């Protein structure tokens, strides 16, 4: 027995993704169709349960001994099994009834014995076999139901088929009006009548749920399957059983690969249902169809190409349906606005490969799982055989699509088109997608290759830093630039890399104060170390580098991110020094990143107006007025006439829990410039921006005002409804 193979089918019948499933064991399929489940895992579990039940039933049948009674005694036992069914029993159900009643199996020739007793038994065909026009290449069809590209049900159009069916349905409806008999016994495989939306149908019971009083039924003239209440099923008289079932299962030629495509069903329904009759070009031969019927493993299917003949020119619908299905997964592209992405890979040359956050990778992987070995043996015979190949990536432990980018004696360079990674593989590890799955060869690559603007050649060190920003699958944003996210803050990668470029141009090694840290570094106290600040830390290669504290492990152990190498490691407090300042050498370009221990923030005075030559700053509590003067004059080259400082007491207030709390004190610096100097605080929120914001909040403001008016009007009647007023 081969290992079971699970095949899932996603659909878009609701807003939530639903799945049905089938499992193949020894070339026989067991399916949960048409029952849908919310998740694929649930569908797999239910399918496995159903398959196990069927296998147990098959094994249990082998346990029964053969009935060796005389022919006459055997006929009496069979009669006792079916005497309670006035409308008859399908011959395939008699062995089950016999095993249940007598714990024995029927002999193989029991039907021949049954024919010898015409006075006791009447044998007749419950439904005549369909007579299909195999001599004709083109059939006139009416499509009645669609489930997938491999499960399309239709009826033949003609006086012996559709016209006769209309007459039969009319007779059934008249009979149900005059002599409606609700069934009380439900046998699997037996025909019944039901009415839905004022139309009558013949249905065949496939499953019975006694506890829920429901039957799973197949509409023999439509092709649909659904659960029906037992109260809705009526007895089907023999005169309505003679006409053959009209539903024929078809498969769209060349579209079998889209059988489980989650987008296919909607396009099939829109294109084929409730439309004029179609002409189907039949590709299945009569002998092949008969072989399918005789195998009994699955429902026989006929491959067709459908044509719409309602216009002057016949239209081939198969490629139109295929195009609509493939258009559901368009080529990913970056929009002019800020686009959220996942960074999947950064190449050695600094090229960045990303995927849109709303991508089709999950669906592609779902399709790939159907065709991975041992299901395929289509190894490529040449790297020129196909545009896309299927390979197994050891790094990702999964099967991926790849295309050829280089050839060498060591192997073939294959680019993973959905991720961006490159792998060197021999020809024996490649599977041609053209012969494996047409759908996979058409679906667009999901990896988008981008470059950082202004950086043609990135060094290995800069690429390492870039990889430090993005781990596998890290979230990012892209417009004309690339941003990464850290601690809910967005940073522009181009600026960060530019800072590193300037650092290297300014000497690079001069920033690493090896001599100072090795011989004269300060003793640092654990309580002074702050998360998110930069310190000098000893790297694994023995050099001192800049590192940002990420997390505190213990009193003396910290997790640090080394900015210059893009690595993350654990450091001990004995391997750390105080925050450093970059060494500047005359003639080098100005550094973009400045890391002071002090800070100065320009603020707009509130509540009073100051002279045009007076600036107000909020500054570090440790700064004196001399520090403020030097800060402005030496760094920003601003001429300062006078500096005054004061400490503003923090506001004392009561919090939401009722406790009295006091905010931290703030040090303010008032800087007087020369008389002829004037400073105007920039308008951070211009009128057009403020107006646009007000327009956006206008409806909310109106709602708040109306609610306030309502409260003012009814404040004398708290708790009373609004309608209880004059």
C-alpha cells in the first residue's frame, strides 16, 4: 500500500477561505466534497476519518464467511432482507443487508441464482444507461453545475434528452401535487424526489445521517450534491426511474492543472452558468470512457473544449477561462505610494529582494505541494528545456520555483523567483515546470528586485549592515526609497547606509578607538547602561566596535547589536566602555551621525511672546549656560550674545487612579542673539495641511457637537431616552 496523498481544494464561497479535501490510497480517492471546512487542516482530518471508515468497512467485509446454503435457502434469506422495501432495493445494496442480517457473505453468482426465481423476484434496470453520441465530435450541451475545471456537469440538448427531461419533470410535479408520499425509509443508492425553489428533481442518496435526519444527495439530472432534510424527500415511483440520469461529468481540456485553483470556481460560474447552450468538442474516446466506468475508482469524465456559438464567430471558452483564472494573481509591482513588503533576501551585491505583503506565495506553495516527488518524475534533460524549474531548497526545506541565471562546470546557478536566493544545483536536481504543471509555469514570480538609490557598489561591510536591518521575512516599506521598522519607528535605509559610507570615507578605523578602549577605558556601572544607547563593546574578533544595547539579560550580561558588522551578540559589562564620540580628522567629510551625551531642543514659547532675537530651548539637565553657548557656537556656528537658564517645575496632577503625581522637571535655556538677528519659528503645520485635517475631522466634530447639544438639552433628565422630550 502506498502512503496516502492528500489533495486540498480552496474555494471562495464566502469571505473566509473554505477547503474540501480528498485522499488517495492505492489509486482510490476518498473525498469530503462538497462539505467545506474553515481550514485546510480540519479538511485533512475529516478526509482521513472518512477514508479510515471506508477502509475499515472494506476490511470487515473480508471477515465474513461465504454462505454455503442451498440455492433455495439462499433465496429465502435474500427475500427476508428486501421484503420491507416496497419500491425495491438496488442490487449493490443487497450484499450489505445480507452481511448485517446473517454475518455471512453472498456467493459471487447470487444474481444468477436470483434470476432463476422470476415468481419471487423482479429484476429490472432502475435507471437506463445514458446513450452518448460517440459517433459525433461536437455535442450540444447545457451546463448545469460547476465545481472545478475537472468537475463540470452538463446535459445533452435534443428531443431524446433535454426535451424528454422537461416532460418528465412536468409529470413528476403533477404527480407530487396529486400523490405526494414522503419517504420513511432511506437507502443509499436509491432514487427519491425533492422540490427546491418550486422545481422538482430526482436525487440519489449517497449518505444517511439518522441523528440529524439528513441525507447527502446527488442530483442525477443536474450534477450538484448537497445535504437535504429527510422530510423533503419523497418516494420515486418506478415510472420515473426508467429515464436515464442526464448529468454528465465533463473536464475542460487543457485546464486540469487548475482543478484545485481557489479562483477558478467564480470564473466558471460567471462564464458557463445561466448562459445559452454551448458546443463541446469531445476529446475522450468511447473505449477510454468505458474503461473509466469499469474501473469503478472514480466517476467517469469526458474532456471537452467549450465553444460559445451565440455570436457570428465561435468563441473558444477554455483559453478565456484560463486567462481569467491567471489574472487573479497578477505580477507584483510597487505602487507610487508607500508599499508594505517583506524582505526575503539581500544579495551579495546589495540588491534587495522583497515580496508584497498581500502576495500569492501561499497559493503557489499550495499548488507546489501537489506536484512534488514522489508524484513527479519529470527531471529536466536540459537547462534550456524550460523557463522555470522546480527545485528542492535545502536552506528553506521546501520546494521552490527557479530559473536559470548562470552555467558553469560546478553546476547551474538557479534563482528562486519567489524569494530571490540563488542556488548552485546539478541538472539532476531540476524538474521542468512545463511538464509538471502548466499553472505553476504561468503564475508570476513573487520576488521583486530593488536597488538602493545612489548606491551602485556596496562593500561587503555595508551589505552586512544592510542584512542586519532585515532578517528573513522582515517587514519594510518601499516607495522611491526603502524603510525598515524598529520599535514601531520607521527608518530610511538610504540615509543609514549613506552614514556608513561617509564613516568609511572618513577613515573608518578612526572611529574604533582601539588604544583608548584597551588601555584607558572607563569603568562603567550596570545601572547607568540604558537600552537603545550606543557603547563601545569588544567584538568577537578582538576589536572594539560601536554597539547598541538591545536587551538586558542579567546584572552584567547584555544583548548588543554591533552597528559596523551587522551582528548581534551577548556582551559582558567588563567588555564595555562609555559612550564614545567619533574622532574627526581635519579634511574628512562631516559625519552625518552625531552622538552627544547632551541634547538641545528648540521649542516654541506658549502663552507669551518673546523678542525676535530670543530663542527658547529645552536642554539636558546636566548642561550649564556655558555648555549651551558652546553647543550652539561650536557645532552650529550661531553667534550667541547671552544665555540664561532656569529649571521649570514639573506639573503636579492627579492621575486616572486618583494618585497625585508630579512630572519630571525641565531645564529651559533662553538664548539671546545679536540685535540684528531675527528668528521666526517654522510653521510645521501650514494652513493647507491644517485645512485638510479639519475637513477630514469635520463630520466627527459635527457629531460631537450634536451629542453635546443633546446632553445639554437633557441634562435635567439623566437616563431618559431622546424621544422623551418636547
